[in-house]
């Protein structure tokens, strides 16, 4: 039997714990953690994602700060908004919604966010802190995967973990987080010639390739834990990078799409906002 990892339940648990801890933090310090979301342009999917994040922030008892810029905003316009939020002592975390309209240099803009407010964990500084194992804010999706593994009681220490994908957003920080928890980590990517040969030894297989149905039974060891980060919109709903039905009875545990990793990302964004508020306040470590 393959058990389905319930990301919705774990996300709810994380969110209620963050809400409780936020209330204690407010009571102890008088500071209400605040997340500033920055949305440039009118991409409908981005608008929905930002609205969901803002709602979750308010539900956690945090302050929702929002800045919207038009699609024709210049690099300097966006930089000025980020710099003002960076300098504002009442803002704990800053989230620049991606992708940005064509013509804007995302990497340069992201790097204007100070590490202490980098709730997406995407700045060069945060990546460096993660690589060093120093205190910092970690990218939400891979952190959400670690929370799921812990909630399921999956042993990470000493496990062979294989990560498919090496993006700055998911694959690379995922590998770092697993490594910090003493897994033996292999990273596969689009230039890996025989993917199945690399993934088959995995005790923990995390797939973040962005290729629908890439992973099937030929890639999976019996008893493995398989985490599907991929999200694809199809005519019949959402699907992932893993052919989930074909792994039934083979994998020990599997995250569904939807309802697996997806809900964890917002939960970890809230956790990061609280962590950022504590860090600024000097009560973080
Ligand atoms: P990306 O396109 O930036 O990176 C994909 C990575 O996969 C690359 O490193 C590439 O080398 C590798 N890859 C591509 N084809 C491959 C193949 N055939 N074999 C092996 N490796 C291959 O994508 P991303 O931003 O890392 O996102 C990956 C997926 O995760 C997407 O489907 C995205 O929508 C999803 N995602 C989900 C969440 C969530 O909250 N659940 C968050 C972020 C991304």
C-alpha cells in the first residue's frame, strides 16, 4: 500500500502553530509581523497567488502590506519600492511576486531585499547563508518539503535522497536542506543521461523538473518516499511531474498533486515572516 502524504493537513498544522506563535510574539513585543507583497503588472495568475498570500497573512494575525506597480514600471520604479520597504522598520518581510514583466532584471531586484526580510529565501545572501548552514530564511517550497518529510516521520539522516531539478527556487535549496540533515544527496537535471539509473537508488525522491509525468515506476525503488513538486494545469485539473497512479503499491509514500507540496508553500511563507520578525527584533536565534 502506498500512503498519500496529506499536505493540506500538515499545512493547516503549520499555519495554526504560526498563528499561535505570532499571537505570543505580539503579546511579548508589541510588534505585529508584517509581510509586504509587491506585484508588478496584471498577470492574472500572479494576482491570484498574491491575493491568496495576503489572505493567509491576515488569517495568521499578521499585517498585510501591499504595493502594486503597473506593467510598464521601470527597474528604478520597482527598486525604489523595494528600498522603501527594506528601510521600513514596520515591515518584517518582503515578497516580490515572480515572474516580473519582460525587461525587468529579476535577480538584481531580488538582491535589493535584505536577508533579514527575504521571506522567499531567494537572494544571493540567503543562498549563501543556506550553503554555509548559517541562520537565515530558506526558500518556502523546499522548506515545505522538509516539513512534510518530518510530519510523515521519514528518516532523512543517512537516507539516499535524489533531487530531480536544480533551479534556484526549488532543486538547489532542496538539495542543500537535505544535505544539512545528513542525507546523501544526488542532484539530477536536464543533462543527466540515464535519469532512471540515478533515481532508482533513492530512499527519498524529490521531483521538481517541471515536466508532466516525467517520473514513473521505472524510476522508483520499492518502498521509496516520492515527493512531487511539479504543478501543471491541464484540461482536467492539476497534475504533477510524477505518474502517481503507476506508483501505487510501489512507493511507500507519495505526495498528491494537488494537495501535497502546494499548500505547504504558503504555510512556510507565514513561518518565514514570523522568523523574519523575530530576527529583526533580535529574538530569532
Ligand atoms: P525550473 O524550470 O526553473 O527548473 C527545472 C529543473 O528541472 C531544471 O534544473 C532542469 O535542469 C530540470 N529538468 C528539466 N527537465 C528535466 C528532465 N527531463 N530530467 C531531469 N531534470 C530535468 O522549474 P522550478 O521553478 O524548479 O519548478 C519545477 C516545478 O515545480 C514546476 O512544475 C513548478 O510549477 C513547480 N513548483 C511548484 C511549487 C509549489 O508550491 N508546489 C513551487 C515552485 C515550483
